[in-house]
């Protein structure tokens, strides 16, 4: 039944609000049956005394009919219960159903012999036909329960109606992506797995990712940390102690050789040549001794001294290279991390495009701020056009019969918005608030609190404001919040602030 389901068979399609006369309640069903061909069972017979409880006699004061107020109260509770049953399609019981005999007969099939009338248990009728409330606490408890039930039902009804306005899901809106992307992805996976299988592919991908992580992220970060925050510092490639030992050994070898081959040389010169590791005399002697094969022992000795000199030079070169690498260690480690950083930025950009542009999972921070700025621009345009507009131009003097004072220019004074303009302003403010709260992750907590207060002032929630005051509020917001500032290059102003 489209008019209320099962409950329409109890209270009628349009309520079956039978009028109860002062004499008897049996006339209402007869009139209802005469006007409708359908037999409808009615739970409530509503009184005709509604609205007659207060009257103003001519020349007299207001008279209150207490008996009619009691009847009207009972009838009002009946109507409320009737409408709640309609909203529920008559399928569930309301609170305190045991107070109403006809509801007990309908829902539980129980007959009440104590109350044959239509009155609730907390009301009664005396022998003179006067209706009175016998248990005020029961009536108050029932009214309180009905109020709670009304609030619950209104909330459910609001949710049910808003669900009809909810847009389709993302899968239904992006069906074309699934229709083309799913077969393409399946074909790509099949092409990669049909040759070697998924295990080999996973091993290869895992190995590549592991090498990139170790070479471009882990090792450079470990080296930088060791150099900056540990006592050992970086690990040297060359052995500095071996170089010092080679130098000392070379000095002793040169000094011993000079003592044997040049005994008459001054001691000071011997020490100077040994400290300077000068092997010029050894080279000269080596050239002379190479001509005589009988001086083989001397040749071997001088050759060993020269080999020690070469070893010292090689160790010195390695130490120099080590020092050069140490001075540029951080630069090289940062350079080693550059490919990984570039790869991460590329992946981040790819997923941003995938989520924001294709799947519509949200908007980036720049897009949210640009949308907020566009809404504020619309507000400013509206206010500028309503800020003390000039009056109409004066009419031409010739051919006009109007007085000159009618054509006086209107004085520009600050004014408030009309009802239509105020409604448009509130729509823009609602849009700004929706952006602010739905995308609150894109704003800082201080910005959310201050912008919400500014929007409240702009809408007049903190007191009446004129158009000029509203323009001053917008000007203050543009000066205060970085995301409302954009330089000429199109880069948001907050990106130019360090730490913004």
C-alpha cells in the first residue's frame, strides 16, 4: 500500500480522522463509511473541540476551558502517535503501547475490559462524561518517550533522504578505467610471467630493489652518520701507520748507507740527507756500480733502498688520495643518493597523478588552495559590486519635464547586502567551509581555526557587518594566510617561505 503500508488498513489511507461530537463518538464512523467505499478500521476518534479551548467574548476577558484542554491534550498525543505509526508503516510498536487499548488489540490481540473507550490508561471519564487525567506521571513519561522517538525517527529520515542524494561510488564513476585498465594490466602480468614464471620475476625485482637500497640509501646514510656523529669517523683506505714506518725505515737505511760509503761526510750533512730522504747519491753510486759485476752486493743493497723509497711514495700517494676522498666524502655520498631521491620523487608524482587525476581519490595541496582562492575571489567580486554603487546618471535637461531635484546624484554610503546577495555570499562561505573541513589535512591547525573565525565574521555570525567591513576582512585574510598569496610566476607564496 503506497499510502502507509499495513498501517493504512488500521487508520485509513488519509488518516481516517473521524470527528467526534459532544454527544457520541459513533457518528464519525458512519460518516466515514458513507463517503468511502473501503472499510477502514480506525484506532483514534479525534475530537472536534480542537481550537475551542480559548475564546474571547465580546466585551469580556479570555476564558480558558479546562475540560477542553484535557480533551485536546489527549487528542494531540493521539495524532502524534498516529503520524509516527505512519512514518514507520505500522510495523513496530511505539513506547507505552499498553496505555492505548486499540493499539493493544491491533498489535497483540488483547482486549481491555477495564477501558472500553478510546482513552489511554492514564485518563478516565466519569459518569457525567467529563474527561480527566488520572495519572500525570504516566502521561509525562509517555510524552518524553515520544519526543525521544521523534528525534530518532527524524535523524533516520534525514539520513535516508540524504542517501538518495549521495553520488555514485568511485567504481561506478570510473568504470571506463576498470574496463580498459583491468584487461591491460592482466595482459602485462601474463606477458611478464609466461616465460620464467612469477618466482623468477619476483626474485629479480627484489634483488634490484635491494641493490638500489643498499648502494644509494643505506651505505651513503651510514657513511654520513659515521662521519658526523661518531668518534671513529670515516674509515681510511690507506694505512697511515705503515706510511710512517716506511719513512722511518727509509731514513735509517739512507743513514747507514752514508756511514759506510761516505765516512768522511760531515755528520750534519748525513743527518740532513737522511731526514730529507735524499737518494741522489745512491742513484749516482748505483749507475757506477752497475758497470762492475763484482759489486753485486752493493747493487742489491741500493736497489732495496730505492724500492723502499718507491714504497714510501706509493703510501704517501694513497694517504693523499684518502685525504682528498675524506674532504669530499659527504659530497660523494649525497651524489650517490641523488638517483634514489629522483626515483622516489618520480614514484610520488606518478601516484599523485594516479590518485588525484585518474581515480579522483582526492586533490593535491596546490589544487585545494587554488580552489579556496577561487571561491574567495568570487566573494570579493560580489562585495566589490555592492560596495556603495553610484546612483543612476542624471537625465537630459531638454525635453524632460521632471524637476531638477529628482535628478540629484545619490550619495555613496556604505550599505549591507540584500537578501539575494546575502544568500549568494552564504553559499560561497559554505563552499569555503566545506573545502576547509573536508581537506583539513591540507591546512595547519592554526590556519583552520583562524580562517573559520574570519568566515564567521564575514557571514555576520559575530554581529552585523557592512560591505566595507566585509571587504576589509577579505583584505586581512589575503595579507595573513600564505596559501591565499600567489606570485606572478604562478608559484604559491608559501612555497617561497623557508619552512612554510
